[in-house]
C-alpha cells in the first residue's frame, strides 16, 4: 500500500524551500481568487501532464480547502509510484492564515 504524510504549513514551507512541488487541488475559480505563490493548480484534466515530467522521488505537496480532500489526492498520487507525497493539514485556510503575504491571485 502506498503511503503519504500529513504535514503542517510550516513543514510545507520548509520543503518548498528545498524544491518540493506544491499542488493546489481546489477548483480553478478558487485557485484564481487566491493561492500560495508557488502552487500549481492540479485537477483531473491536467494531472497526467503535470505529473509526467516529475521524478518518482521528487517531493510533492498537496493542498485543498481545509486539508481533507488533499489526503485522498495524496494517497492517489502515492499509488502512482511517487514516494515522497504529503497532504497539508488545514489546507488553504491554514496557509492563508499563516502566510498571508504568500497569496497570489490569477493563474
């Protein structure tokens, strides 16, 4: 069985500073309204394309609204053979609260 970790926003920031990739799985409208500046909007339509060029051992972080849906997405990504996958506890709500200066709008 593939596994993923649950991490907090501070841990995620540290991993991003070490070149981890952050995926925001919220709907496109919510993403455009505001998202972590480093995030890529990952959805069912672009998942294959975004994951195609990523090495299986590259750290991947998954963010949703509150930290629930990202667990399922992280589990799925892990099942594809990616070995370092984490769901961010608290989701975008926690991220925005902890890092308000790190929120971008637009695509």
